[in-house]
């Protein structure tokens, strides 16, 4: 897998985590949900790409 893709997914996970924490601080459930969706979708896509690359 390309190193830039992995770096991009790591950055997306970091931003999603930040958005989740900021949403808690700001008392915004919508921001928390977006942060959670970003983190989960990035992890799932990263795992799928890793499985495809190993075949």
C-alpha cells in the first residue's frame, strides 16, 4: 500500500478524533457523530485496502 495513503488515513483518524473531542467540549452531538464516522470509516477503509494489497 502506498505510504501517502496510509499517511492520509492516519491524518483522517487524527482529525476525526480531534473533532470528536472538540464536539464533547463544545457540547455538539453533531460534531461528535461526524468525528466518530470519520474515524470508523478511515479504519475500515484502511483494513480493506490492506487485505486487498496482501492478495
